[in-house]
C-alpha cells in the first residue's frame, strides 16, 4: 500500500470519510469523465479496494488506474472470482481488488502472462 498521505494527494481524489482502518471517497477519471466511488480499507490481514459506478461496472482500465492510486508499482494485487456460494452482491456494479498484508501473492511466469 502506498503511504496514506500520498494517496490523499492524488489529483481528482476526494475523501468523504476517514477511519483508522480505511477511507471512503470518490475519484474523477478525467479520461472517461466518470466519477468512481471507492472504499479502501486495511484490516483482518487484507488491504481491500471496492470501486463502483451507479449504472455500470468499472472498466479494466479504470480498475488499473485505481490500483495505481492505492498500491505501488511493485505490489501484486488481485481481483478474485470466488466460488458462487461465496458471492456477496450488495452493489451490482462494484468490483474489488485485494492484497494480503505481509504476504506475497504467487504469480505465473512472465511468459504465461
């Protein structure tokens, strides 16, 4: 995770609420002229980012931009596809990025990516 002050200094990032374990806000994507809502938290061994829009899911490019806001270039994060029985669908147009704290996520060899 990037330093919290560096995250807060991001252009077009607006913080609505702050707590000891996370922040809630919005990010204006000037390329697509869309406002993305987010919840970024850290706790229970995970850093977690939820990103949503009112009428459609964020694009891959938007999720990459959000990943770059909250994590360093050398950090690996994932968008999980859980078992269907584990789905929790509170918002139909919300995607998530996860990173375990103090653990490495295995990645495939570069030739396979």
